[in-house]
C-alpha cells in the first residue's frame, strides 16, 4: 500500500495521511466505510472516533468490544482487533466534502486488494455509500433494494460473501445499535462460512 499516494490530487492537499486498512489480516469480518473519520485522518486507523459523539451515537470500536472483536484495554490509536479488519472506500479525507465517484473509483484497487488479501467471509458495509458499492460488486440484489435503514441488521447473501449492512454507528439510535449487535452475534454463532475455497490459516 502506497503511504504517499497522490492519485487523487484534490484529496492529497487537505489530508493528514493516507489511511489504509487496519486489523487482523486473517479476519472473517471486514468492515468498509466511506472515508476516514477526522480521528482516523489523525491516527491512521480507520473508524477511529470518540466512544460517543455529541449526538449520542456510539462508535464502531465500542460495538466491536461488545462482540469481543476488539480488546477494550488496547489504546485508542492502536486497537487490538481479533477476527476483524477495518477499511474504507477511499483512503484520504477532505474535511469539507465526501469523496467524488471518481475518487472512490480511483481508490477501488486498494479496496479490492485488501478484500483479496483478507479473503473474509462477511463484508460489513457501514453507511449508504459503502452498501451501494459493495452491493453492486458482491451481490446480485438490485441496488434499489439495498437501502438503509431497511437493510440495517440484516444478512444479504452475495457472491462469495455475506453482507451485513450497518447504519453509521454515529447515526444509530440505541435500538438500532442493539438490533445490529444481536443480529451479528447470532451470525457469529452460526455456521457463517461460505464455500469459496477458503485458504487454511
């Protein structure tokens, strides 16, 4: 992964750093957001955020801790993840705007490389933009049938992967957070592995 990537000139100037994926490279669960958060731009760790924001929403880290996918004792800027990998559609952040479709397309080879490297069983698109991108690529479900909040806390069978969409944690109500956690915990307890020639670890 290129730490000095200059492929998107308009994103290079305002970014603090390139934020590539982070976590367990043998993970079954791969979380994909739209772009780095402000905290991720500072720390280099995708989805870095305060435990709660001013709107009362939670953080992905706190949700991962509740699922025993993140060690609660690990430092905020270097979470210890087990069976989870975090990444985004784009690697760089402009604080003033979301990435353009062209910028998402330019970053797509990085995401594809991570998905091939990790070879997860379950993809978790976080937010509408990630759901649309992963839904088009990895399911046969029409995009207009893959929308949040309706798809939140559901399992969508795809081509080699299951998708479990999630509303951005910072925008979730307490009930939505609990519903997703219960659904995902049930999935983790099931025989979720696909028959796609998974490599031995």
